[in-house]
């Protein structure tokens, strides 16, 4: 693994921790994970022929990413502050789902490049995974699925919650996360 591999993987894991503190949720807040995703795509995705069970591996890992990203996005908490701004915060389940997916990718890549190269090659052979770059492609597409699902869920929830909660709007009171409407 190169320094670039470590940096991108660690940043993809760490991006969720920026969202543990309450923050205003905007379209702009999606830029960091999307930029990391684009960088990973440029660096790692290469055209390759599919054979054997390559496509199945890609679909399974990408679907796992979508499930984890969706779960992470649905587990965030939303509320309006006293000024009517929509705030969001990643909760424990959101962080766990995110780190599980991104951490799995990082751990697998580390294992495959270090002590597990032979085991991964044997698994690939016995399961008809043919392409030399298919693991990389599948793992990157898993990250894409996770990022796109989380960003999509958060942005859909943001759009659905464009008006402040009635109580906060009428009284100017802060709607605390524990008592806020869910979006």
C-alpha cells in the first residue's frame, strides 16, 4: 500500500467524525466525501475485463456499501435551531455503520497487501474471481455506494425538512435533538 492509499482510506474513515458535532446541513456539506470519492475513482478505477464471478463480487460489495451508507444516513439526528437553521449530527449508529464499511475496506486492503496476499489469491481462484484489479474495483465501488447512499439520504432528509418545526418557529425556542421532529 502506498502513502496515498493510507491517506485516502484514513480520510474516508475520519470524514464521519467531523459530523459528530452538530452542524448545519447544506448541499455544500456533501462536498468533502464526494471529493474523496472522485479522487479514489481517478486513482484506483481502471477498465478491466470481467470474467468468472467478478461481477458478482462487485455487486455484493457495492450493495454492502449502499446498505451501510443508507443506515449511516438514516441514523443521523436532525433538528431546527432557534434561528430555524436545520442542524444535523451523526449518532453512534451512524458512526458505527460508516466505520464498519470504510474500516473493512481499509483492513482488507492492508491484509491483502501484507500477510494475506496468498489467502486472497487462493480465495479468488476457488471462487472464480478472475480479474487482477477486480478486488480494487469492487472495494472502491463499495466506498462509492456507501458515500453516495449516505450523501443521498442526508440530502433527501434535508430537502424534506426545509421548514422549521412549528414550535421553534412560533416561540423561537430551540428544538433539542432529543425532542426534534425526525426527517
